[in-house]
C-alpha cells in the first residue's frame, strides 16, 4: 500500500499542502512550524499513583523549575507547582487539574496534571 511504501521511504503523510505553510482544511489555519513545535502531555492515572511527582520531574528536567516540589513535603522541601490550593497542600492530593507549559530546546511543552 501507499502508506507502507511511504514508511519504508521515511516519509509521512500530512494534512497540509507541501508548498503552503498553513493547513488546508478550510477552518482556522496554523503554521506547520508552530504545529511541529508543540508537545502536549496529559498525565492521567488512578489516585495516588505519582502523577504530580512525574509532572514535577518533567518541569525540573525541562528547566522550568530549579527544584522539584514534593506532594508530601518535609520542612526543607517546597510544595508542588500544580498543587497550589491550600486544601491540596494540606491533604497531599490533587483536587483540580492543572495545565503548565514551558519551552524545552526548540519545543513548547504543555503538561496537563489531573
């Protein structure tokens, strides 16, 4: 098939004109470069599985924060970025979903912590 042949040749099919820098769907149009630059991550799992801890590590390794927070922090640790409500910090759980973004290398990373 054509898609298998394209995979073997190292190409992918896009929903864009090869000569244009915008989408061809007739709706709102975004530049291909901006679409390629974005990375969206949704961290979803059952309660108390480490979603917020994973989010904090991604922020740390991405250079968005200097120190990763802890959900159940000790005196020398700081609270997490995504658990900002007082009740979340008291209970050590996430109550609301949080969206955070940062630039990493040439990409724009958006993280949804549920």
